[in-house]
C-alpha cells in the first residue's frame, strides 16, 4: 500500500512538472552519474527530492543549476 502511494505521488509530481531519475538527470546535464551524485548529495549544488528511497530531480532544479553555472557573455545586458 505504501509503495503504491509513493508511486502515485511520483506520478503526480511528474504530471505537474518534469521529474528525472539520476540517469535521466545526468543525461540532461550531459554529465556522468557519479558527477551528478557528487554535486547533489555531497556538495548540495543540485536540488533533489526523495519520495521513497531513490532521489529524483525536478527539471526546474536542473535548469537552476545550469543557470547558476552560466558565465555571462559580453552581449548580456548590464555587462
């Protein structure tokens, strides 16, 4: 029963916003899974949630990580 409830929560999150597994998140960021784990679990640079024993990553958190790592160009406003 608990597992079914957790699956429903993950499905609901997935409907509301894109949810990625570790493998999918690493592919989205074009990095190795071990790098993703280090950045998320050890350095807390990438947000994640754990609806059960496995971490999942929200697309908005992955995009926020990419934006924070972006180096502005000379063509950006205010530079």
